[in-house]
C-alpha cells in the first residue's frame, strides 16, 4: 500500500469541521453538530459510489440507513468505523428525541472508548470532542478511497 496523500476535499472537510464543531460548548450541541458533520461525509461516500445519486434523493434515507448503505461499500477492515458511528447515531437520537435520556452518559463513554484508537485525553469533554474529530477524519478518508483494499 502506498502512502496516502491528503486531498483538497479532505482539507476543506477538516476546515469545515474545525469551524463548525462548537468545541468546549454544551455537550449536547457538540454531539448533535459533530454527528451532522460526520453524516455529511457518509452521504458523500454514497454519492461517490452510486451511478445515479439523484435517484436516491426521494428515498429520504435516515442516517442509520445511510450508514448501513455506506458500510456495504467496504470490507470488514473498516467495520470499527461503522460501529462507532452507529453508537454516535444512537446517542444523537436519544439527545434529539428525549428530554431526559437515561443511560446516555454510559453510551457516550462507550462511544469514546470505541474511538480511542491509541490515544488518551484526560478531560471528558475533550475526550468526546477528540473522538468525534477522529471519527470524522476516518469517515472523511473513506469518501475518495477505493471501496476496498
């Protein structure tokens, strides 16, 4: 495998993440915004791989369906990415649809631990934000990557 070159699209996506992710703000807002930014990357994966992306517009896939469709384009090597995003998606749904979600702190910790990928940050808020950023970068990397190695 050759060394990967960062593309202009990836640079632009990262800039968008760092501009729009409300670091140090209310945790619910950080999770909702981070989820939305990652979801944009997932939808770009789908648009890049299907022959007629406009044909799917009226299907109005929810995020979970989009995650599953994008996951289907890749091998098991990337499965950890999709598992982590499904965890984040569940957290997002609970925060967005329940006024007092139960057990969400444990689910957040599970998500963060699933995205630790060799690093540790002391502060909980920072750990969550770093996990969202790492997941974003991992998903963003898949947009232009060949379907499978």
